[in-house]
C-alpha cells in the first residue's frame, strides 16, 4: 500500500520533472546564446535565426537523446533479467549464496540468511525480482516512459526556448531585445526553479535562486566571451 | 567482495560516462547550431561567435547544472537518513512493519518476516541503512562526485564543441566550413557513441549509429529550419 502510493506519486512527478527539466534547460541555453550574440551582432535577425537553430538542435538532442537513454535502460533491464533467470536455473546454489551475502552485509545471523535464501528460492519469479532489485539495484522501467519522456522534454525545451527569444521578434536592436529577454527569462527561471525544487523535495526559494543563478551566469559568460571575439 | 568489485567498476566508468556525456552533447548541439547558421548567414565569423557563445552557455548549464543536481542528491539523501534515524527511534514498531512489508512482497512467510525485522532492529545503523536502500531505494552518494562530475562534463562539452566549430576557423565560407564540420563531427560522434555503448554495456556498433544519427538529425533539422527563416 505504502509502496504503491509512493510509486503513483513518483509517476506523476516524473511527468512534471520532465517538463521542468526541458523548460529550465530550454530557458537557460537559448537565453545565454541570444545574450552572447546580442553583445556581438548588430541586427536581431541573426539572434533569432541562431536562437531558432539552437532550439531545434537542443530539443532534438534532448528529446531523442532522452528517448534512446530510456530504451537503453529497458534493454539493459531485460538483458539482466534474462541473465538472472538463467543463473537461478543453472547455478541456484551460487545465487542463494548471493542472497545470503546481501543480508550478511546488514548483520543478519547465518541461520536467518539460510532461511531467507531457502524460502526465496521456492518461487523463481519472486527470487529473480528480488535479485534484480536487491543485488543489482535495478527497478523495472516503465516501457512507455521513454517515448513520453522524450516528447515531454522536447516540447518543454521548445516552449522554454521561445521565452528568451521572443523579445527579439518585437524589438529594434539586440541590446533592447536582451533587456526584455533578461527580465522575462530570469522571472521564468525563478518560477521553474521554484517548482523544480518543490517536485524534488528541496527548499523551493533557495532552489529557485540556484536555477536563476545558473541562467544568469551562463548568459553573462556568453555575453562577455562573445564581446571579446568581436 | 563481489559488491566491492562492482562498486569500483562503477566508480571508474562514471568518470568515463561523464566525459562521454559531455563530449557527445558538446559535439551534437554546437554542431547542429553551426549547421543551422551555415544555411542562413554568409560569413564564418557569425557562426564562430554563435558557436563559442553556445559552448560557453552549454558547458556552464551542463556543468553547473550537474554540480547542483549532485548537491541536491546528497542533501536529499542526508535529510532522508536523518528522518529514518528519527523514525526508528520514535516509532520502531511501524518501521519494523515496513521491513516486513518489503519481504511480504517477495512471498516470505510471516514468521520469517518477523525474525528479519527483529534481528535488523538490533543494530540501528544497519537497520537505517537497510531502510534507505530497500524501502526508499536510495544509495549513498559520493560527496566528491558532484564537483568532479561538473568539471568533467563541462570540460568535455567544451572540447566536444570545439570539434564541429574548428573547421569554420580555417575555411572561407560557411558552406565549406559545414562540409568539413560534418565529416569531423560525424566521425567523432561515431567513435564516442561506440565508447558510450561499451561503457553502458550496449551493442557498441548499434549504439555508435544511434548517437551519430541524433547528431545528423539535429543538424539537418536546424539547417532546414534556419533556411526557412531566411
């Protein structure tokens, strides 16, 4: 019951975490890129073109990268699962020994270690699941999660990236665009940092400042480095 | 012994994983950004400025972001650890019940569940460590890892990003720069994809193609979207 509740909670917050990850990265990198270019070029259209190219590149790299990472996790789990089933079949005594070692580490008596290993070995499926989680530390990944996660992160990155970029559509020069971009982006970074910290159970205001600071440092560094190159 | 060996193995591959993460992202996003701009601007210096600004922004966002994520993980672990110590002190019976529930899930008999809970509760430190790992699924994070990881990923991103960008230093126009950039970057993505897959235990050649494909798709998409904006 307790476990089930916790998993549900994690499930819904994973979706929110994906949004926040995509959006705060989408806010940070295009913001810093646009800021960097604003110090080095004289027209808004270069900033806009570079910004859009970055958003396309970043959302594909993060989304597709996240998708493939998720697929890899599933394949890794499945191949380890197959190996464990194979091992409890072929070398049951060695696998029992591994169960005992898990509990020896927590100071349980040898007598109790034996009993646990014996009882576990009566049900192969549960035995294998036990080994997956307690020996290898692997949780069964949700097979739909990779796709959902990729789409969520990619779309959030695009939306996040359009926030720092949009002022350049409406202003007449990059420095004026940069001013509005700073205001809009830093406010959004603060809000997303707040929610990100809430979701991960951290002090939200402190977390909001951290996320905002990363964006501000990245943008300032990009601005000054690009200025040096002029 | 077995466990110890596994942890050592993970430790060294985490460093390599950080290099590969930073470098393959550093290769992908600046490559795609430069490709996008190559289709839209007529001089190399804009591509170079935007590329450098992106590398600065991306390395700070990834490095600092990774550092803060690592710190958050440590703080989260420490606060949960404190809570578990508090709970075994205040409500030991409820905590014993939670131990039993962990084993009920794997089909162990109630009699054995009781015995495990009793023995575990004799040593508070081991009991708490057990709860951290098996109830909450939390592993003790390495306190130095956050800093090391941040520096490794950030530096690898910079080195990775300079590979797609360097052809634009030596060529006379963006399209010619793009041609050399494609060759250099796709070869490097393939090599890093190969090692990335080796490290994560996946089929290396297939993995190499996947990583290369993400880079190629991101670059092609950025190129065509930027062309549309012209």
